[in-house]
C-alpha cells in the first residue's frame, strides 16, 4: 500500500474534533477509499487542556499554526480555525508556499482572499479543497468544479443558511414573530448570540460569492452582492405568500445576464409547488441551471459538526487519491475575469408588494396609474384588513406583478409614496421561479 497521507489539523473546535474523530474511528473505511492510510500527525488549537473527547496522545501539538502548516511531518494542512484574517490567512499561505495541499471550511477566508490563495496554490503545484466552506455536507463545489464542467451555467441559487431557513420555517408553522423564532433558534444552538451575520445575509453572501466564481469564471466580489436579511419579514408576509401559492425563503441567487452577473441574497418568494419551497428547518439546498444538464438540485445539512467533517474528509480522500486535479475555481486562477455586475436594478421577474393604502377615494386609481406609467402589469391583487382595528385608516393591499424590472418597481413605489397614498414604507419581495 502507498505511503500514508499525513494531516496537520489546525483548529479543534466542534468541527475539528469531529474531523479527528472521523479519521480515527473510520480509519479502515477511509484507507480503503483513499488507497492509502490517512493519519493526523499534528494538531494546533488555542487550549491544550480542554476536554474534546478525543485522544491526542499520539500526535504532535503545535502552539503556532504556521509551524504546523510548514511541519515536515504534514503533507496536507487542514485549516478549521476560521476568520478571514490571521492566524488562518498566514497559516494557509505558509502551507501553500511550501507546496502543501490545503483543506478548509473557511468561507470568510475564501471570500476575502480566494483568488490570491488560488494563484499561490497553482504557482506551487498544489490545490485547495473547500467543499465544507459552502453548504456543509452538500457536494456543490465538486458539482460545479467537475460534474457540470461541460455546461455553460446560467444560474446558481439556493438556501445557503440553515439558521434563516429554520427561523422562516418556524414562523410559518408556529405563527410566531421573527424575534420569538430567533430566540428559540439561539436556545437550540442554531443561531449565535449575535445573529446579525446570519440573519442579515452576510453568511449567505460569502457562500454565494464562491459559487459565482465557480459557475461563471469570475473573480470573487462579495462587496457587489445585494443584501437583504429576514428581520423585516412578518406574519402578514408569510400568510399572504401562502394564500397566493408561495413560500418565503432567504435565497442566494447568482445569474448570468446580458449586462453582467447579478448576485443577490434576499428574502424571495418561491412557488409552493417548487422543490425549493419544500426545504424545511436547518437544511440547505443549491440548484444549478446548465445548458446541457438543465436544472439539478442538491439538498442536505448545511452546517453541523458531522456534516462539515464529512465534507472535509471527502476533500482529504480526493487529495490522497491524487484525484483533486481541477484548478481551485474550475479554471486557472489567472484566467478568472473581473466581476462585471449586472446593470443596476436590472433583475427581471415578478414581485410581491405589500402596501398600507389610505382608505379614501381615488387612492387605488392613483396607485394603478403609477404602476401603468412604469409598464407594470399586475397578476393578482389581494386586499387584507386588520380584524382587530375598528377604525381602519389604511387597508393592507398585496400586489403580485408580472415580470418587470426592479428599477421599474422602485420608481413606481417612490412615486406612490410621494403622492401620499400609503402609510409607512412599502414592502417588496422578489419572486424566483424554477
């Protein structure tokens, strides 16, 4: 049998410990699939004394992750430290500069420095495995980098954050407010004490930026992604969506258009009949539209120690086999083109609009006129009144438009607000159809 592949494992949190446990307890299984033994020879973490439920007596402990990344007895550096800066950044660069392969679950690092690190890997004849960085246990990186390489991808989209999907599912099923569902998610460990990164869409944006680079051959540009979180979603929106045949999901969408690449992370309405609408709880789902294969969708656990460890182990086995030969982002990093965003607000599709319209003569006619001025046609109109209000000054109206552009919608809504026909701010949610 071939010589063992030696692993330097940096980061022994829940994921790092799960990776160590998987490689130890399933060594025969992993060896059979890798074609040679896979052994953790060195580790690094912030605390030596913490009880992680794993036996580290046979491995070398390093206090400095850079020392581990360049150790002579490690062939592959597995980075599970996290964060887009040091020590993860410097340690990964050190490993690649030394010609070592890197496996990471660090989406923030790749979103910030992915192209630079890919260039460094390719210059040193090595690679980066990062299946665990996007959608946990779902093999979407391998799918885009290898399985659909013969396709021209037009769209990649999906549910990329389990915390948000859990909250929206609970809001719908239990009739609870966003705040109550968030508190429950925090109690169960699905949401952080500070949930902003998840619920405002930043986590999904990092993942979407990586998927865009793979799908379209562009440099990563997280800053160009349009972000809207789920904190403004109310029971009114969820109930209206259900009555109209939709369900609200936080989707990351990257789409090739005539004017460039559109990237957005926003609350989105999907038809109840679609597969994406049926993804519950903390699950993730990613769909890819290719010109040859059509649409394919992958569903599975998007987070959690075991799912992430599974993805890390998959990359390690590929490296052990010598089968991870594709460039980091599917094409040589030097060939990645500058990201060209689609024309401002050029998204085309249907929209859900919720308005609190003052109950007075001419208000609805004025709103219809403003929509017509922007060539917006309406698919359906639904009027909803608050049953607990005896003196109704504004009636809640939901509009579903036919396909139009965001620019037209925003222009019409601004004119409606300027006319003084509505109370408060209008609510707009995009509709994404399969």
